[in-house]
C-alpha cells in the first residue's frame, strides 16, 4: 500500500475507498483481470460503483505508472499491479495470461533501428501459444 499512497500523492489523486479497493483487487490477483472482473469483485463492498468508474480508475492508475495494461488479443483490456521486470505468455486457447520471470528474455537486444527512432522506456515480450491445458496432448 506504500507504493499506492506514494503514487496517489505524487499525482494529486485522492485516496478514496473505491480506489483502494480497486488497487487491492489487482494486488491480490495473479490472473491479469479485466475491468469487468475487478468490478464484479468489488461490487459486494461497493454496490453502487459503476463499471465505468472502475475502468476509469484502472486507466488512471496505468497513466500514472501504478499498474500496467497487459498486452493480449483483442478485448477486454487486462490489468496488473506487478511492475517487476517480467514477460507474458498468452494462451490462444483459454485467453489466460501467464507471467514469465526470465532475465534472459529481458536481455534480448533491441534492433538498432528501434533505438534510433524511439525513446524506449521499457520492454516486455509477449509469447503466444497454448498452455498445457489447451495444447496438444
């Protein structure tokens, strides 16, 4: 919660119970939830909170660097609070996203043309395929 409070203060965001709840759901999650899933999880505690409010909160958190928007295939957009250096495996069968912690992947050099044309602030590899449950037996 220290990171959450520090980011909110640094970006002049009010620390509301709803924002805290959204952030806690992401911190407790290992499955990269969508805004809809986060909304369903906090609706018990905040029955009047709208999906739009949850979505805007998640996008605000991503904008200030508190969470990441996870790459995937199409809708819905997925989110995570794990900002450690890691990569993702996206299953084309079940649409789950798995975290991959491998420093070798992080050391893959960028092409010179990318470094000349862009200012790179981060690098995350997304591998696509089928997980053990969806793949061939």
